[in-house]
């Protein structure tokens, strides 16, 4: 007998197709060759239908499982875990609820563990009596594996990563976020109260919030938006934010992904560098002006014949000393800059210090 049509003869009570045999055969073939695991259980949980995808996912053939409910002990060999799964299913049946996207881990015949997503509902007759259950399952092992890898990558990223739901409640708060802010994921997840702590000044918080809301309402991404937060230890930090909304296929907002970079050190180094430049200008300006003034005076005296060769030599020696002082000042400043800015390229440090 054709495997694709075996169920209509063996289990006619499981099907109610009142059409031609051609139509019934079509649906039989469709069911058996669906790329999702489809199984039908009677009221006592005994297998009536076990399609090809079910065989491929579990490793158990239809002949091995049909007419019995012992397969579940093999798929869920750990008693405690099997009890948890069973109680979840029993609760759904008792409350006449569907099971949607219910995830479990099964042990296949080959000894591999697979993550399965179940969608299950009861089948009732015209009197409302349960005659069985239809279960559709997808093997999401690869998807879950990728999700775990992505989550590991996300959680260990060296930038602050947070995901907010459509109500701006925190769902994801990675380790960098914990380090920068000082607040653990467990403390912030499921709420949006953290922003009051990070922006304790109401006026500044309102300013930041209005800016963000304006960008979001106009469906624009936030790019390199700087704000100052107050970390848990009270230190002020400068964060540059890049944020965008995540939407589903119908245009509804699922939430917001936020990536923050702590640029506090960069801004401090920038300020220090500007301060060094200012000090350099001040320390160079006076001796240079003195040299210029003295040389202008020497030129004038030479033009008026009021200066001997000895006077010229003396003035040049004095200005040479002033120039040496300028060089010494520059060396000291360059050395200080090289020590202050550890990230400066080695070639530039060498140039400044020699």
C-alpha cells in the first residue's frame, strides 16, 4: 500500500473528508509530505498519524509509534522534564486552550537533542466531545543555536546594547551596559524606570526625552546623539547613542534597539589636548614677542648707525638664548602630551619627544 495513503484505510475515524478519493488522496499526500512534523493523537494520547517529517526529525518510523503513547517516554526520557511538559499540556487541555509555540527539547532515536516548537489543538465532534488532538511541530534547533550565538555576541559586545519593547520597557541589557551604567540587567529588565536614575535632573531628562521622542515620532533613526548620564557610583559619563525602531512586516513597531558608546575618556582627552594647546600658545607667545621686539630694535639701531658689531653679536646671543628657551618649552610640553595621551601613535610620540 502507498505510504502516502495508508491512513485512510487504517484509521478512517481520523478523517472526515467527504469528497472523492482523489481529493482525499491529495490531502493525504499533502499531510504526509508536509515539511512540518504532523501527528494525530486519540483521546488517550495514542498515535494515529505520524508523517514523514516526524520520522525524519525524531528518527522513529510511523510503524514504531502508531497505536501507542510510549513514544513520549523515549522523546522525553528524563521523568522530571517529562512531568513538566505533560503538566503544561494537561493544563491547556483542561482549560480548552491551544498550545502555541510551546517549546520543548526532545531526545531523538540517534541520541541527539532537538528544540521543537509545538502548536496543538483538540479535535471535537459535532457534540463538542474531544475525539483527539492534532499537533504540528517545527524543528527550531538551528534557529535556537543561532539565537544563542547571537545573544552571546550581543551580551559580550564592547558597546552598550539595549532593546526596548514598544512601551520602552527594557528587555535586553548587555554586560557593557552593566559596566558603564553600574546597574545590572536584573535590576532594569521589564521596566523603564532606569532612565530616571540615569538622568536624575528632571529638566535635563525632559530635554533628552523630547529630543528622542521627536526623532522617533518622525520615524528617523537616532545617530550619534550625545547625552550625559549619571552612573550608579555618581560619576558623570558621556554617551553617544545610535537608535532605531524595529518593525514587523505590517509596519507596527516591535521595539527599539539602542547602541551606546561611552566617550567620556575621549571627551576628557579632547579637553586636555585643547588645554595643552592653549598652554603651549601662552608659553610660546611671550618669548617669541620678546625676540621680535628685540630684533626690531636691533634693526632700527643698525639703520641709524647706533650699533657696533659687538652690540649686534650680543643681541644675537641673547635672542639665541630666548630661542633655546622656546625649544625647551616645546620639548617639555610635547613630552607631557605624549605621557597624557597613551593612545597616541608611537611615531608621533617619538617625533614630539626627540
